[in-house]
C-alpha cells in the first residue's frame, strides 16, 4: 500500500526475546530517563506562588484610570466603544454637578461603563483610541468563572483603586506602566 507520508514505520512482528518479556531492561531504561530529568532545570514553575514576568506587550484586563487626585479620567466620549471591533463596551454619560469636581476630572463622565469580557479580544484598540488616558490594558488576567453574567465588568470592577485612599493597591494596579499624558 502506498504511504501518504514518508513517516510510516514498519512494525516489527518478531517474537519477543526472554529479556524483552521480563520488561526489566525497558523499565530500567525508562527510569534512567526519569532520573536524568531530576538534575535538569525545570521548565515549569509553581504557579500561582511563582509567576512568570509578562511580556512588555502583554494586554490583559482593562483598568479605568484616575489622575493623581483620584478623579476619574473618563469623559464618556465614546471613542473606545467606537474603536472596539468586538462591540464589547457600553456606557452612559452624565454631567458633572457642582461639588463633584473631586470625583470626575472632566465636565462629563461615565455614569455607567461596562465591558463584556466574553466579547473582548484584548486587542488594545480602546486604549489606543482614548484621548484621556482613561483606559488601559493591565498585566492581569480576567479571572475564570462559571456564570456568563460574571463576565460583564462594570465600573466598580474596572476602576483603579483610589491613589490616596488605597495607595498600595493603586501602585499594584498601575504596575510598570509608564505615565502617559492625556490630551486636554
Ligand atoms: S481590548 Fe479590544 S475588544 Fe477588548 S474592549 Fe478594548 S477594543 Fe474592545
Ligand atoms: S475611556 Fe477614554 S475613549 Fe472611552 S469614553 Fe472614556 S475618555 Fe472616551
């Protein structure tokens, strides 16, 4: 019969010898291979205790950014939603009221901001489109879950911790991200 590839090997049908029937040489050979790996460098790590460094171009879970005062950067312009090829972003804009200047940086803000993580392809176009440095993709995975509705992330899930109220969590969320100036 003609072989489709040249990888086919002829199977040996000759009867096994006495040594082969004992299987000991084969077991010994296998154990030698196992022992030889004990002294080699492990290709695996003990996740989650140890974590590999992310690639500089890794794009993970989105973060809604604040400025140094803790005010939300987002001005609900909708450019991220327009740029999103997966139509994963929805938002509702609201006007900033007198006395809310410490909460929102711009006169308009996102009263509601949602990302459907089941649609998101982590392309980073929302970050590229944003003129206010209000959204970026962090070095964090989207955690696994059993229910689809848990993957609709709202503002509470996406907002970076307040830099003055929770500076440690803020720095951790910021990671190694270089500071970017927003366009005013
Ligand atoms: S990363 Fe891409 S797919 Fe995900 S929300 Fe942003 S633009 Fe949409
Ligand atoms: S995240 Fe940026 S692009 Fe999206 S609505 Fe807010 S300011 Fe506009």
